[in-house]
C-alpha cells in the first residue's frame, strides 16, 4: 500500500490537503483530568467569545461532553487566511464553509469542540480548505 494521498479511495489526482486530528491530545488531557492531575478549572476554560459562538452558531454533535456529560457538545469552526479578518472568521453554516472552500487561496480551518454548559473546549481538528483553481484559467 502506498502512503501517498492519491492512494486513498476517491482522491483526486491532485492529492488531498492534510487534516490533523487532535484526538490523541484530547485523550491525554482527559486522562490527566480523570487522574486528578488537572482540575476542572484547568480543562473548562473556554473564552467567553468562544462560548457565545458555541451557543449561537455551534453545530451540534452526537457526542456528550467528556467532563459534565451534557449532550450539548458542539463544534465551532474558525477560518484564517488572506482577505479575512486578523482574528479569523467564525463559520456559521456548512454553506458558508463550502463558499470559503471555493476560494482560489488556501485557508486554515480550525474546528473546536465546546460544551456551553461547563466551558470544556478542545481543538478537534485543523485542515486546509480552498486553493481551488478557476476552470477558466
């Protein structure tokens, strides 16, 4: 088996941009919390602006919060790149994300899992979107 991106089923000849999953780092933080090496204040420290975004535009998940077990766990996506605000742009819908992905420049997208109830937050994954060439060129 090849480890090149085009070895994946359904991949284009141009290759796939990388996606980084932070599940192992998340599991390490949760293990430290469960062992008592981290307090709830250490792991439930979401910024008020992130909590606001989670409450109003977060995309619901099927997962429960790993800290308080609330079913309110959501994903909040932020995109950074050229011609976007320096503080990034909070993506409010899948349609908006698809529109950003059609841009000719590459953008960095970060997906954060957030529990609005207890303020748990952790970077879930990061990926590159955009970089699509126009068919007219």
